[in-house]
C-alpha cells in the first residue's frame, strides 16, 4: 500500500514510514479497526514498535524523542 505524502517528504521520513510499515504489516490493515470497535488496546503493535525503538520518534529531542515529526 502506497501512502505517499508528496514531494515534501524527505528520504528520512520515507525510510521511517517504510520501517514502521514493515513492523505493522503482520498485524494487517484491520488490526486497529477491530481493536477500536471492541474497545481493546493495540498492545501487541505498540509492544512491537517499542521493542524496535519507534516509540517517541516524533517527539522533539528536548523532550527525549528523535524529532522525526511530520514532514514540513
């Protein structure tokens, strides 16, 4: 699935999106919807993202994140 955000996207953002997409892919496209409808947390996906260091990547560095927020 291509979810391009346009020409403003940097190589870093494209690589980040691809890496997170690979981690999320095994859960399938309906994973979040099914959990949300059932009122359940998406703990397995969050755990997988945390295990690979992707929690907080969009948080500014001064707050402990990696400052990889949305492309501008």
